[in-house]
């Protein structure tokens, strides 16, 4: 028996192994992969066709290979020859999203593209910037542009500021972008990267018309505070998952007490209060300002 007979597998077996490897590779790539990426990874046209024929993978349109674990939103974008954008891309990128933001899947389509084949919210625009990878997820800039026109001005600003923090962008960088709508230009003009959470942005956006000096993440007694109004009024907001332990709560209470002893007024609000009882929050802060709590002694 020759060495070739000993070490060479039958062609059918080799093909089935390659098909299994392709399916595993697509799964590792997130459940959906472009055919060019598969080709660059060494999977030939014959292997890709065999994988589709044996249902090891599914082909979406001409370009995408999909397995059962593929995220539904990305598959929907591929089915419509578009890219995730607006709130869909923002959620996928992990940006903070208001509770009342629109649901559903939002995709960007070229102005002369075919109508969507599934139920989506379509944004018919040319791209501001090239999309990363093979284009299933819109660029940061295009996502921001669509958010500016799809959300209320307040919610758009909240998400924009969250994006700056998450994507390590500066306000100067977003102001240099050639935005095509007045809504996006307004968001860029007001953009800030100082908020650690969307809750902080809500406070700043809603209170800024008062015309008072407001500073975020000012370090007092060795720790940053969420918002300092004037010289002495500290506003702290607890996120949705904040205070998961009593120890953390105790540290926050002790820190607030230290600030009070140093002459600051401290108002601390919960996620539920900011999101669902804003009039109470606003009235409480207004009363503190009326009493001069923001002024230095």
C-alpha cells in the first residue's frame, strides 16, 4: 500500500470535513459572514456550494452565509441588502438608549435600492462614511445622522453623548463631520463627552436652559461627582443597576455626608425618578437653587 493510500482521505470525506469547518467558522464569526471573507479564509466556491446544498449553512441573497445562531437583526439587514442603522445600530454598539426609543429593525438603504422584503424601518440615504467590514452595520457617523432625525431632539442628544463616550470620540471630532441635516448639526454643536451615563446627559440637556454654570465629573474629595451646579450644588444619579451591594450604597452615603460637611448640598436621584418622575426631580433641584444651594457661602 502506498503512502498516498494511507494518508489521503476519500474526496467525499475531505469535502464533508471542509463543509463542517466552514459551518464552524461562520458560527465563530458571529453566525453570519460575507462570502468574500469565507473565500479569504480559504473556503473554495465548491465548499461553499456544498455547505449550502447540505444545509450546513444558509445563503442569504448572493453574498452572505448564515447559520442558525446568526443574530436576527443582522440577517434582516442582509436580506434587504442594507445595513443596520439608527436605533438598531446604536443598540448593537451598546450605546445608551432611552426607554421610549423606537423599536423594530432600522436599516439604511441606498436611495435607488429595491424596497425592503421584510418589515423594517428604512432610511433611504447615501452614506456619510464607509461602513466597517462588509457593511452590515452602519458607520458611527451614519448611525448618529439617522438618530438625529429619527428621535426627539432630547433623546437624540442623549444617545449622541452616550456614543461619544462609548466610541471614544471628542466633540471636536463630530463637529468636523459634514452633517447633511440641521438636526445632526444641532446635535454636533451640543455634543459632550463628559457624561458617564445617559442619565447624566438627561440632567444636563433638560437643565441647561436654566442658564446656570453646570460641570460634569468634577473631582471633589478625590471622587468625581455626576453634576455640579454653580459652586456648591451636587447632583448624583444612580444608574439602573446601581447599588447592587449594600457596601456600595454605604460608600455613596458616606461620600455624600463628607460633601455635606464640606459645605456642599447633595441631591441624589434614582434611575426610576429621572426616567419616570422627572417633574419631581426638576422641582427638587429648582427649590435648591431658589434657596441658593448652588452659591458659594
